[in-house]
C-alpha cells in the first residue's frame, strides 16, 4: 500500500514537472519561432554578403591586371617621349654644327669682302656697293642668337627628360597599391573558403598573383621637388661619414 | 680616373634618365643592368667597371643586397657605389650607409646633384 502511495507521488511529481515543461514550452515556442524567422531572414543576407565578397574578390585580379597595364602603358609612353627628346637633342646638335660652319663661312666671306673693299677703294661707287653687300650679309650675331635659342630648347628638352622620373615614382606607388590588392584578395579567398568550401569547387579563381616575399617597390615613393629632401639626406650622410672617419682615427690611436 | 659606370635600375625610364644625365655631364662610358643579380654578372664580366650607380627597390636582388654583395666581393669591395632611390627616410639612409654605399641621392634628382655626388666620390678614390 505504501509502495502504491509512493508511486503515485512519483507520478504526480512527474506530471507536475511535465506541466512546468509545457509552461516553459509555451513561453519558448514564440522565441523559437522568432529565431527561426530571424534565421530565415539572415541566411539570404549572409548568402548575399558571401556573393558580394566573392564578386569583389573575383574583380580584384582584374583590378590588379589593370594597374599592371597602366604601369606598362606609362612606361611605354615615357620611352616614346624619351626617344623623341633624344631625336630633338640630336637634331639640335646637328643644327648647332651647321651653324658653327655657317659662322666660319660668314667670317671668311666678310674677310673677302673687306679685301675686295680695299682693292676697289679708289672707286667710291664700288666701295658703296661692297658696303651694301656686307650689310646685306647674315650677321654673325644673328647666328649666335639662334645658337642661344637652340641651347635653351636643348635645356628644356633635358628638363622634360628629368621630369619623366615621375613615371618610375608613380609606378612604385601603383606597385604598392597592387601589393595591397593582392593581399586583400588572398584574405578574402581564405574567408570565402572558410565560409563556403564550395566556392573553390565552383571554380572560383583564387589569387593567381601570390604575394612575393621581397617587395621591389617603395610604397612611400613621392614626386617632390623639395630641395630640402636631398639636403636632409646629405646631412645624415655627412654625420655618418664623420662618425666613421672619427672611428678610424680612434682606431689608429688605440 | 675616367669613370666607367654600371647603371643598375629595374625601370627602363630611370636607366635612360641616369645615362642621359651622365652623357650630359660628359661621361661616355657606361653599361646597364636591370637588377642586382644582373649587375653582379656584368661586374664579373666587365673588369673595366669602376663606378656603380644603383637603385634600391629592384626585383631578384635589391640595391642594398647588391651593395652588400659588392662589399664582400674579393676584388670589387672598394668600388664606389652611389645609391639613387626614392627612399628618403632616415632609417633607410642609415641602413644604406651601414651597407657602405659611398653616397646617397633621393629621386627625383637633378644633374647638378648627380654631378656633385659623383665628383665627391671620385675625389676620395
């Protein structure tokens, strides 16, 4: 009889637990429902993010290639400009040689005219004609002025050459950007692989351009005509060279 | 001493600009290399080279590595080396001096600066 009583108590306890569970269930079901709804809404969002990352990642090699193309194009254009400047410089050199010969010829002709003038000095009409002939001749000074202008053009051409250093400097900046793109691409690829292994199976191209260990660019390269930059460098070099010289002297006395 | 230059730079443009500047300064003897490795090969093949003008940032072997290689070379260790680079921060300059470059020029350079440095180096040779 007491066993039966004990079993009944157990059953009632279990029923009571079950009642608590049902009450808890009633409370949790709406939460579970909203969680399910949240997940339903979140999954497409996550898929969209995943696709967006995938799309961005896929575009990166293209961006990187475009940067390479820009560098190649500017290098090609720079080489063409340098070729033209060389051609101009050569032509200026040739023209200067021609002018030099002209100067010699003018000198010679003027000397001959003076001789002729001396020969015909008893004939005033002839002297007048020779003088007119002399004054109609190309002036020596005019040739010198032309030479001066040519030298100025030559110097300007050379300055164009020097300004083209900007190509090397910008190509280093572009290489730095390229390096950054490849690094981000690698990170995104790793992220995509972690989120969805199928990205690789779907044939998504992974970074073909792997980061190289040695950088051959200066990310801080800048095209600056600030003369103080070289002065600062010179100061450091001089300081260090003086230190080195002093160290050598000290070594001799030690 | 008539300088016989080895101009080392991976940029075709910069090699042209440096060699054009050398020509403008009256120097006629020079050869070129596109990186440090090629420079070492050319140094070994051309005994007449007695002055190196090198960039820092280059593929394969950088200008700094080239400097170190030259300084530890049994026959070429005393070659004058002028570093011409975009790297202008103090740490870089000190690193280059530690590797024993003879002098240092920041890009963009002018022929005047180049001449000054070449003359200063030649005066000590």
